[in-house]
C-alpha cells in the first residue's frame, strides 16, 4: 500500500502539471458550455416574453372593456334623479316601496346593453335602508352583512373612487367574487346617499384569461394587499402572497426589465408583471422555466459531446507531460535520498540539458553547504558565548556609583547593620550578574537577586514603594533565563512613580497548564501602550540596571523557546502597568 504514494511522490511535478492542465481544460469547457446554454435560454426567454407580453396586452384590453362597462353603468345610476329619490325617501308605505322596487328594476334593465356581455349581479343600497339586487342568488350576501362589511367601509372611506375588491362566500362551492364598489354622492353637498356593488364570480372573471393559460403557464391577479383574487391555480385564490407582492415592487424599480427570473411555488419561474390601474391590481404571468424550456435544449447531448472532447484532450496532455517530466522525476528521487547519507551522496548528471545543469548545480551546492555548516556551527557557538558575557558585563555605572555613595553615607552615620546588609546585597547582586556564567538560573535565585536589588534601592530612596513577592512553592526550582525580571523591576522603581508619591510593585510567579507565568505589576502612573505589546514604551527611559532592556529580554526568550513565548505589556494611564512573561515548563 505504501508503494503507490511513494511512486506518486517522485512524480509530483508531472502530477501538478497534469492536474493544472486538467483544471484549465475542464474550467474552459464548463464555462463555454454553461455560457452557450445560458445564451440559448436567454434567447428563448426574450422571444417568449415578447409573445406573452402581447398576450397580456390583449388581456389588459379585455379587462379595460369590462371596466368601461362597469364605469358606464355606475355613472348612469349616479346620474339618475329617480334612483336618488328612491334611496333617500323616508317612511314609505308598502305600496310605495313596491313601486320603488319596480322603478329600480326598470332602471336596471336599461343597464343591460352595457353589461349584457358579462354575468354580473348588481346591488344598490341607500342610506334609508332601501336595497335592490338584480339576482340575489348570484351573490348571496344579506343586506345587514353588506352594510357592515369591509367592502362598504372601504367604499365610504374613498367615495370618489371605483374599487375592485375580493369577497368570499364560504357557504357556496364557487363562492369567490370580485366586486366593483362605488359610493353614490349628491352633486351639490357631496353627501353619500347610497352605494353600488357589481359582483362577478371569480370563475366568470377567469374566462378573461383562461384561454391563455396552459401547464406551466399561470396567471395571477393580486391586489395591493398581496391577496390573490383570481388565478388558474384555484387553490391559491384568497391567500396572501408576499412573494408576488415583492416581485411587483422589484419589477417597478426597473421599468426596462421585461421579466424577472425568480422562485415561486418552490420552482424557478419566469415572471412577467403588469399593473392595472383601473382595477388597482397586479397581473402576473408566471411561467415554469422547466416546463416551458426543459425540452428545448438537449443538455445531456451537449454534455456528452463536451466530455468526449475533454477526454481526448486529457489523453494528449497526459502523454506529453509524462514525456517531458521523466528525467526530472528521476533526479527528484536521487535528491530525496541525499539527506539519508548526510548530504554526502551526489546525484548523477544525466538526462536532458536542463536536468544535467540542475544536477551539476546541486552537486556544487552540496560542497558549499558542507563548508557553510561547519562555519556556522563554530560561529553560533562563539556568538552565544559572547552575548552572555556581554550581558553579564553591562552594569549601569551610575547604579554602582550611587550604591557605593549610599554605603559611604551609612558608614559615616554609624549605621553598621544597615551598611553591612547593603554591602551583602550588592555583593550577591554582582555575583549573580558577573560571577555566574550560566545562561539560566532557578526561580528562587532570580527572586533572591530581585530582593537584593529592592533592598539596595529602598535603602537609597526610602520605603515609599512597597514590593511584594508571590511565588508558588512548586515553581522555585524551575530554570528560567537569567536577568529577565530585574529590568522590569527597575523600570517600575524609577519611571512608574514620577507623579504618584507612593505605591506598590507585585512580583507574581505561578504555573498555568504547561506554562510558567511571571508578572511584574505596579499601580504607578501608567502609560499609553497597545494591548499585548511586546515592545517597551517609547515614553520611558531605557537606563536599566542590566542594560538589557525590555526588547532584549523578549528577544532572548523567543530565541531560546520560540515565537509562542515572550513579554506582553499592558498599561493604562493613571492605573499602572502589568508586564507578563510567558515561559514553557
């Protein structure tokens, strides 16, 4: 099982070239095929949309004729003085009421030439309670229900407008209606004295467009509230469709678009829309893309032809690539085995001109590599020893001068015990920095060094800065790089309390998982520094006791342990500064 990966590994160049070529060929083929199919579909869409737009125009003309008939009928009734008298007359006797009904029936017969082409029921109601219907059985709604219905409310709220509204009678099998409503107004006062209702069954309204529909080719009439008032998809009538209302808004944003490609009823559809102002409705012609165009383009045949062309091209590419990369593959295998022989096994110089030149260059490189490695090993050893020696010798002279001066003053004042403790602290400090040549010390030794440093400074400057050490007992014997805490202690002593008269410095060391965490925290003046900064603040002096500085400490840690470890500084003006050193256990 391992032979196959090994074999392919030595032919990586051939495989890479072949795969890139395959990717390019396949990408180009797919792009051309997809573009061809899309352009073909687009062509059919455009032609089909032009044809359907003409159909919608014819349908719109038929609806305008119907609306015109309704408008003529409503205007005739509006202008009838006799109708106004009947609908405003109060306290009629039975005989007078029968006479009024007869008169209204005669008025309705005069409207028949206008509405004879359509099966419409007309209801006229007056403010005096009088009502008349041409056919009560056609639109079975009670007078009291009609009076309190949303149809009448919307009509009276907009008395000067003819409305087409949707009404549903659940007690009838074909109980869906489209009702045109109009308020009757007095010309002089503008007061309502009645209302008109022209009701047509949705099944009758559907005859306007039923001849234009087919499987996958649907028509929807949607009012301004998003309610589907008529459609050849009967099960959707009366439902609210936010999708269609959204498409109506989208289509209105770009009047130059003849159609929209979108999802509806779980399928991709071609959507044509036209707004009918007289009905205050949107007319949608929605065509199922798959049903309409699925068989126009033989996608399977196109794909088979493209796959055949791609297969032939890949065979040619395979043979050509293999022939060109054979010599390189052999050389790769030889070069791969070179480290197993400590870079002392040279590759054979053979094959094409390019391969021979690479072989010669590789063998020359091996000779230079052996020489360079030998020099590098010696150089690195000398460099590390020189760096450690330099670090141990970088003692700030002013610190020594000031410390010796303080010891002299104590001796003059007769402070024998304090003088002795200060001398001992200085001796211990010098032993740890100059006398100890080791690169690492234990945590306990580093803390002892800090205690001596703090003792010397507190003897010189007083106890206005308190120093506390919090070291976990299980950390004391861990090895850490020498002099990584002292620079930060000095920085806090001499630069953190320039404005504050007093404060504290905490030194904390503990284990956290597989890490050793060391922190130097003060509540001094603070400074502006970015979070998790690895660099020293620019607004503090760098006159440290060891001369090492924050940057030097960070670089030493990363040199020894890697980039995952080092120094992080966080500070806030007026609040203090925290230095966090992360080391591996």
